[in-house]
């Protein structure tokens, strides 16, 4: 009879092993161990992935473990986990069983439906579990958990804290109902319950996001843990599940048994993220409050004014640039004009110099003919000199002297006056005209130079 009772108890406890394999710590979306997580803002990560394991006993060695992947988009959080439970069929006074728990595949879905300042509310489904049994994958509706969770997020100096409270069905109800002292009791219990928790982010290892301290009541027991950043993208997860039952570690195994948990997590950041509890979104200090349309309109008007001002400034700069380009072109034209004028002056100077030399040669020959008494030939040379340089005072003075020698006093006087007009400082011509006026001019006093 005693053996029969043991077998009956073994079968009863075996039925309880179908529950909660995907409830291995840290396999759900979010940084909490076994309860849901929500925050006031979107996650700073594209996705989060990792694995977790719970050590239930050392001798005999008994563990439960699994892996997970989760991501958030547009307020929806999607998660996938796979796990295999530990052997919960063994009691302390029974031999080690050969039971092997099936592999489970769980899906998790939740939606953030309300946010106001530092308060957020989310609803979701967890543990949409398929078990990989001998007949293939089977959906286990007993694992399905519908939940609602409220979170409050606060910053206290260098520390950040998220607190949670919620209500859920399925695995959030009591599960530890097996009585080792009675063989006739059925596995019963409520199919719903409450849960609560907190995650406390510290400034230790702040450059990688800080160390997180996790504490929670998952509807069946108390879990505590640490999330230690190894780098900004990798974390080591440690903790104890159902720590209040730690004194019963050696008494028996059951689904709510205490366990030492360890896990590893990798994240892919969306961009530069602000440190928050559990690596979550920005604390409420950095989160915007309710949107006020008046403030938004004022901001848009200010932005439009700034854009218009910048546009006008750009237009003014463009006009100024065009003016500078026009002025530069004018200066280049003026420079070319001055260069051409300088070339013209040089050319005129060279031409005048050549004409002056030619005129002086004619005047030199004219002086030789004048002294030789050949006044007609001397007059022709003077005319040639004036053709080369019509402003030469000496040529007019010479022509006046030639006409005086030829007896043409009127023409001589005209040419002497022309010479004096060309050169008012020509004293020799002035003296000759004065002597002519006083009728004391002699032929020997003619201008011969």
C-alpha cells in the first residue's frame, strides 16, 4: 500500500511538471525575472536575446534552462522563448526518476496602452506555449497568461527605480499545492493572481548602463537578482527564485522550488540611449509630458520664423555675393582699362619722342642753311620741323627770324608772337618783339639758336 501511494503521488506530481518551463528566470521580454515589464517610453534596443538557467539541486544535479529573443516596435513588444523544465517528479525519499521534461516553445505579446508622465499601463499575453511531445507540438492552454501591469518610474539622484504591480491569469496563480505529507490531495489552486516587483538601477559600472538590483513577487514566491553589465551590450544575470523557500532546498522538488539562476543577455541599441533601470527607456525626467497644442503651435511658429530668418539671411548673403562679384568684374575691367591707358601713354610718349627728335634734326639743318644765307631752304626745314612737332616754340621763333631776313616784318611778328604763346618764358623772343616795337631791331640781333 505504501508503494502504491508513492506511485500515486509520483503520477500526481508528474502532472504538475507540464507547467512553467518557459517561466525560467529572465526568459520573458524585459529585465525582470519572471513578471512582465513595461516602461513609459519605447525601448532603446532593436532587440534583446540571451539565455537563462535555473539550478534546482546539486546532488542529484537538476536544472531548467532556455533561451529567448524579444523586440519592441510601435508600442508592441514581441517575444519568443524556448525552455526545458527541470525534473520536478522526485521527492526526497524516492529514487531518482528517469523523467525527461518536454521542450517548450513560448510566445509573448504585450501592448503599452496608456502613458502619462511617469506612469505606464500595458496589457498582454504570455506563455502561448507549445510542447514538443512524442506526438509533435501541442498547444498547452493551461500555460496561457493574460495580464495587465502598471509601472511607475522615478529618478532619485544617480539612481533610477521602476516599480510594478499587476494582475494575471495562468502561471500567476498559485502552483505550489503539492503536500508531501498527504497522498490524497489533488493539484488545485487559483488560476489567477497578483504580482509586483521593482528594479533599482545603480551608478556602479555607469558607463555600461549600471548594475540593476531586481526584486519581485511572481504570484507564487519572491525572486531576487542582479543584472551586471559586462559591456554596454552584454549583461550577466544572477539571482535566486522563490528565495523564501530556500530552507526547504533539501526536502523535495516541486515546480515552485527555489533555484539559483544565471543568464547572459545581448542587446542591439537603436542609437545613443539614456541609462535607465534594466536598460529600459529614458526616465520620466527625460520623458515629455502631455502634449499641449498651444505650446506646439508656438514652437512651430518659432521654428517657421527661424527658418524664414535663415532663408532671408541666405538671400541677403547671395545678393551680397553677387554685388561683390560685380564689383570684382568692374575692378578687373578698370584694371584692364588702366593697363591699356598706360600702354597708350607709353606709345604716345615714344611717338612724341620720335617726333621731337625728327623736329630737332630739321631745326639743326635749318640753322645751317640760315647761317649760309639760304633762307628759303632754311624755311622749308622749319616747316618740316613744325609738321613733326607743331607745338615747338623754337620752330616758330626760327621761322619769324627767317621772315625778318626776307623782309616780311608782318609774318616775322606773327611767328614770334606764336613762339611766345607757346613758351611765355621765352625771353629772347620777348626782347626781339620789344626792340621791333621800339624800332631799334637790327639784323644782327635775330634769333639764330
